């Protein structure tokens, strides 16, 4: 294979109770990317559409991730990359992760999979470091593994793939304001109350158990965040009302996607998801900030080849 | 049924990463108890063997739990209780929980199960409050539900039963010193670093996933505690060496059982468990404090009727 065209999914990280350790891939929201082999041992970004992003390798998350890959690959050629951004940077649904994880996934396919998925995550994390100063894995891992992913540990990196219950749908409300992950991390408190920690790990355990049991109500009850959400939600206009109306409309749970400003809800079935999307939209119609609402099935496969 | 004789298992709470939310029941360590119906609407403790404990209802954890049960039961009679303590109070393997959960489980059986398991946990928690000033559920829930149990939330109480992989064995080293749960809670810091919290909920997620996947190595990797163990282990002579030698001998993981002083290890298979027990024993032979070592299968059933 000389060339591959791929879909790299958007992702919801944190998922309320799983700050820095949980993420899930979406099915109908994501970037496209074409990667092709070239003779010279280098990485080149030849085209970017959809967003105004730098093509310099060391300033572009895909470039940084691709370079980390190439440095370790036993391959004497290089790669040329075309990126078609559909996920806006700073949206909170893993825009940088789609680029950095997508590109290394594509390169691995072109070379007949010399690297494990975990190694691909490690390359992609280099791109994440450029985007937010922290090499977090909770967006890139779901792009590469698909479905729900737990990052049990960062040192050493330990990634656990979790089941993706079939009836789960995500609703994303994306207010058209930008919150940089780096800024959104700065406002977090460095210390938390032990009793809030106990609630958080109880919920995370409940979420993981709910996914294995396909217990949608347990998943919903576990989507609580007493630690990050109270601080970060201040940056998101109308957050409390969107959340309340989403839950009233039947959402299993609702919270901040990644570091925001996007708000996610998980729903059982497409019908509930569409109701929740409508409820979110109504709130934002009144607020007067531009926004987009997406409904998406969850994506158990992750990045994939397009025909 | 007029009378029931039961086995009420010892339990390991916390399980390293699951402070206040996880527990598991043991199979061959536990108390025995006989509960019989009486005509008068009252609870009476008629006999206690094995330990010198108060028979006054409001000073005995089983009495308190039994009273909470009786108060809510539509039953015009009462109960007479005989307790045969085999688990020493202050051992860290759920001595009070065996009594308080065991008695309400037995009473429920005698009345043909008018209460749900969750309601029984709520009654038993009243006994736990007497023992440690905190109505925690991570010991009593495994006595009643059996196997591994997650207390997702305390308010409202939400208990999630988890799978119990068949090859798991526990080793318990019980140094014959007493640490009161209430004292052991006092030394804990009320605030923790966010980054330690992230590690903890990552591990808790890993432990829950490992139980569902029957992935013994993942279970082992997840048995880490960066929050409670560094503080509480100071109260346990030789803790670090016991832990190191247990892991060297093949234990999946090793930590403090409940609030200590008992140290637990989880092992895959009886052979590994016996090796670990031997390694623990060697360390304590040198220390010169009296101790007991137990090897037990895990108990997926919880409290049970004896013939």
C-alpha cells in the first residue's frame, strides 16, 4: 500500500468521573487524512484544509507525532500528509488527538503494522504534548483502540480497552468559543478533598462496571464529577441549564467533553439522543452564542480506512 | 425456620486503590452466629464466645444492626443472638462487619427475606458506625452480597456487585497488635494531590476491569495505593518488607487490609498463595511480634447457612 485515506474520530475525554484516564471515540464526527509513502526519509505536510494550521512539522501535532513514529520505524522512506480538518481546534472533542493519533495509525497501516497500538499511543502523545503541554492519552488512545478506553497508568503507560455497549449514543453541543486545554488546566486546583476523591473513584468504578454489565442506568448514575466540573463549567456559558435540560430529556448523564467548551451527553438509543440534542439546542438558541449540535453513535473501532 | 446457624465471612476492604469503596469476602476466615426467633419484640445477645465483648444491645455492633433491622421489620416477635467470634476486633479484616452484617442477614433469612440486600447493608452500616464513628459499607456489603463489591456512592447508597475470578486467593498476615479504625482514620490527610487522585481512579478502573476480564495481571498492576498506604503503613511493623517479599514470591498485589494492621495479598492459585504466605511468615518470624497467617479462597456467596 502506497497511500491510505482515513477517518480519524473525534473523542470525548474525561467522561465526568474519569479525569485524565477515560475517553471514548465517536462515529460520525472526525477528520479525514491522506498519508502516502515517499522515498525520502522525512515527514511532510503538503496540504491542510478546513482550518488554518501550521504545516511546519514541529509546530503541527500530526507532524510531531509522525516524526516520533518515523524516528523509531525501521523504514528508509518517509511520509507525505494531507489533513482535512473537520473538528475545530479548541472544541474539547479531541481535535489535536484526531490528527496526532490518526497520522500514526495511518503510517502503521502503510508499513504493515510494525508497532503495537500502545506504541502508537506513545507516538501520538508527543503531539498532545505540543497541543497542551501535557502528554495526555485519554483522547489519542480511543482514536487508536476504538470505543471506551481507560488509561490505568501513565508511568508506565497502561491502556485498558473497555466494552462499548451498542445502544449508547453521544450528543455533543459545541459552543463556538475556544478554550485552550492548557488554559483550562491552569484553573484546576492542585489539591482536592479526600472525600471528593472517594466519590470520584467510586463513580469511575461504577462507570467501568456499567460498561461491562451493559447497565445503562449504572453508567448514567456514575457520570458525576465533583472535582473538575464545578471549576471548569464556569468557563462554559449556560452549562448548568444545558445539563439540567439534557437530564430532563432523558440523558443518562451529561458533562464537559475534555477540557470544554463542548458539552457531552450519553444516551440510550438514537431517539433519546435526538430529544437531548433538541433540548440542548433550545437552551443555546436563547443564549445567542453560535453553536453546533451533533448526535453520534459511539465508535468501537477507532480510526479507519476510507474507500 | 425458628433458628439459623450461619458463617459470616471476614472481608478485605479498600483493596489498595479502592479506599472506602471496595471490599471482598473471604471463604475460610469468619465468625459463626446462631440467631433464633423469640416471642417478645426485642433483640437479646445471649452468648458471646471467643472475645470479651459487651452484650448490651446498644454497645454491640450486632445489637445495633439487629435493632435497626427490627425497627423496620413487620414482625411482632424478636431475636436472640449467639455470637462465636473467630475474627479478632481491630484486626483489619472486618470483625465488626461480620457481626453486624451477619446478624441482619440471618434475621432476614428467618423472616423469609422481607428486605433487599441493599437494605440489609443499610442496617449493618449502623453497626459499623458504632465501631468506627463512620457508617462505612465496604466491609458489610461483601458479607451480604459476596465476592467483590463496589460501593459506588454513599448518598444515595449504590452497591455494585462485581465478578469474583475463580483462581483468586487471598493471603492475610495478621500481626497481633490492635489498630482501631477510628484512630487509623485520624492520621489520614483530608486533602490529596489531584495527580495522586488521577492515579487512584485509574487504578480503581483497572481493578474493576481486571475482575470483569479475569485478567490477573491487570488486577495485580491495579493494586496500587499512593494515597492511604504511605500514611497508614507506618503503623504496621515490617509492612514494606512484607510487601516486597510477597511480590517477590509472586503475589499479584499486596496492601493494607481495611485500616490494618492486617496485610493482604491477592494471588492466582493456591500454590502461589502458599508461597506468599511462607514469605510473609519468614519476615514476621524475624520481627518477633506474634502473628497469624491465613490463606483463603475468595467467597463469592457471602454469609451462609451452616448445617
